C-alpha cells in the first residue's frame, strides 16, 4: 500500500500498519534462517551463503507452497550450506513447503531429497529413494563412468 502515493497522503495509518506487519514478517523470516543478527546489514555486504539464506527468507515471506531451487549449494561454504540445508528441511517440515531442487552436490541431494530424480543427457535415468538411486547401475555408469560393475563407492 505504501507504494501508492495517494495512500501515504490519505490513509497514512493503514500504510504504517502494513509496514509494521511486513517488518515483523521480515524479521521472523530472518530469524528462521538464522540471519536476524544481520538485519541492519546491506545485502551486498553478505557472503554468498548468507545471500542465499536471505533469498530463502525473502521467498518464505510469501508463504509459498512450492519453491524451486537451482543449485542452492553453488559457491556456499560448508558451514553455511549446513544452515541452508537445515532451513530448507525445517521449511518443508514446519511450513509444509515443497522444494524442487536442481543440484550437483550429491551429498546435499542424498540428505535433503526424497524422491531423487537423476537425469543424464536430458533424460531421466533413475528415480526413487536416495538409497536406491545411489546404487542404481545406470546412475553409477553416468556419473562415475566406466562399467557399473567396476565402479566403486556410491553417488
């Protein structure tokens, strides 16, 4: 409402009330992703991981039912990645948000996602529970190379 010039002049109390509500939701979202202590910082001064946490907080303010994440782990240090993963998990469990994640960090995918869908060359090659996908011969072949029989370790 505060974006409309006439509202600021004609109903300033409504604008002020809405601004307080938005600020409260913003602070709650920052608290949810453990960034409340940085509420007065400029976004540009935050690290890459903190910026991703901030973007998640901004997204959660809209109370979405689904969030699409494109490589959320890219450029994030392991400490902040753990906080980001925890925030994603909690948003899913506590707020009922469904996440669709495109990610190359296999450890993150195996900890966060169920089901997992694996693609290679633009086609789905496996899908299912993380423990099933990581031992799938097609997945081992596509991501570890060579024959599935000769591959060691897991995805």
